[in-house]
């Protein structure tokens, strides 16, 4: 006798899924067949779930993949380069350094295997060094823009500071990749996993951290000491403004932006710690991207929609929606007049900022050259609600999705 609501299936991928989750999966697969979504944003197909990405020089990007690999992609040809930096668990974060090895930019990749690996973008199989010290999954990375410092956040509730070797050539002469140990560990302040780190791009003096405890903290980017405000109070935003997991943070000249599973993105005044702007959504917000030069903020949510908010005058308002990704948005980054989005659907997409802001065809962004595909587009408006109708938490769903990807790859 079958249990009500149970999933009775002989398909291997369905063994750990409820009927509601299977419905969401079928809907997702329907959307993947949509000819409009197959073209929107000129998708680069990664062949695995993209958990994070970093933008490099010469139209290159580095992708963090659930398939235990980090790969280099060409944003012009929309092709993956041969070779990969390999880990023994899903790769959760990547970053690029402002230095090179034999003419190639250097990348970092962090993984569930608790390690961070350093490698040249043009030869990802060649490991230059391994950073070792975390006791659990490494969740996020940040790089100082001018100093040889790297920062990592982990499920072990710690933030680690790492000093890079003075010369990449020294590492090349080693028979085995050298191990780099942290120079500073911050632990005991955050009470949950560290999901996001970001560094002040103007002064580069402050490192911000946040995660599953929903608090936000600030640290001296060189020493790791807690930042204090003018009244000598420690710079700290407690859980309460955000109610649960904070997945992303980005900082501009005077505003810190955070994205949370509580369905909000918040712009904080970095001086007063006041929540100046609160962007409310109908789903978990997984990624946030302020684009000050255009007066907008982009947000990516559970289910795949990207929202474009006007924030430079009056109350914030959504001016555009992008229905392209068929699964959760995982990362948003900008370079020049473009911004890029990745998702668990395994695609990296490119968007022209000016075209989206100036678009006059309605709320949903569909460029003129793709308008003919609109009529045949499969666009169920309730896909977000159905995809969110799970008994699992947002974090459990993300981790289950990554694990299911591993099963698919076996």
C-alpha cells in the first residue's frame, strides 16, 4: 500500500524526492525545452550545476561546479576550456588573483573537501598550492585587491586569512604542491556556517562576513580584528533584520547589500548599520548585485527569476524581470556594461545592462531579436511557488540538489 504523497518510482534520480519535488522537476524540464529560455542571455552550458563563478581577464570566467571540478570558460565563444581543477567534493566557490603564472592568471577553488586549491587559469590541472586548515566544507572566498591576502569562510563557522607565497615560480619548482596554512583564524563570533565574504572595494580595509546565523560582522582586512564604530561599539548587525540564512553580500562605496532566504535583499548604510533599502520578494534571494552606475540592483532568487530594481530615486521598485534560468540563481557578477548570472540549471548567462534598463517592451525582458519565440514560450507563472513547496529548508534543498548531481555523474 502506497503512502499518501509518496513517490513510487524506479528511476534512480527520483529515489530521494517527494511527489511535490518530482512535480517541480518535471516543470523545470518543461522549461528547459522552452525555445525562448534556450536563447535568452546566450547561455553557456557548463554540463553541471554552477555553484559560483568569477570573472577574469580576456573574456574568461572560472566556474565552480557541483561535479567536483572548477573549469575555465570563454565568454566570447561560450565554450569550456579543456581540463579542470579537480576536488573530491562539489566546488562551492572560486576567485581570481591579481597575479599570474607564466602569463596565466591564477585562480582559487574551494570545496566540500575542506581544501582550497590554487592553479593557473590556462592549465587548471596544474596545482600550484593547497590551502589546508578548515575542518568542514569551505563555502566562500574573497581576495584582497592589492595585498597578497585571501579569505575563506566555512561550515566550521570560521573565517581564515591566508598569505600568498611571494613568488609563483617558487611553487613551480616543488615536486608536490606546497601546503599553505592560515595566518589568522576568526572563530567564536559567528554561530553558524559562513556563506559569504566581501571586501570594501574603496578602502579595501574592511572584510564583511555573514551566513546561516543571519548576522553580519566586519573585520580589519589586514589584521582580522573586529571593526568598531566611532562610539567604540563593535560593528555588528544581529539576527533579526534578516530572519534566516544570508547567502550573499556585496559592498559599494557606502552601502552593504545582503541576500537572504527570508525573501529579502537589504541595502545597509555601512556607517550607521541602518537598513536603508529593503527589497521584498516572493522567494528566497540567493544572490544580489548592486550596479551603482545604472542606479539599479539585480537580485536572483530560488526558482531562477532575476529581478532588476531601480534604487536611485524614491522607493525601490522592480523595473524588469528576467525569466531565463530554470533553476535557482546562484551567483551574479558584473564587468563593464554587462552582468552575468549562473544557476543550478548549469548555465552562465550574459546580460547587457543598458539594454535591460532601456527596454520598453514591458516588465519581462525579451530582446527584440527573440520576440518571435515568445508565443511558443512555456512560461508557467507559478513555477516559483511549486519549486518552493518543499518540506526541506532552503539550505537542505541546495545541498540535496548538489548531491543529486553527484549521483547523476556516477
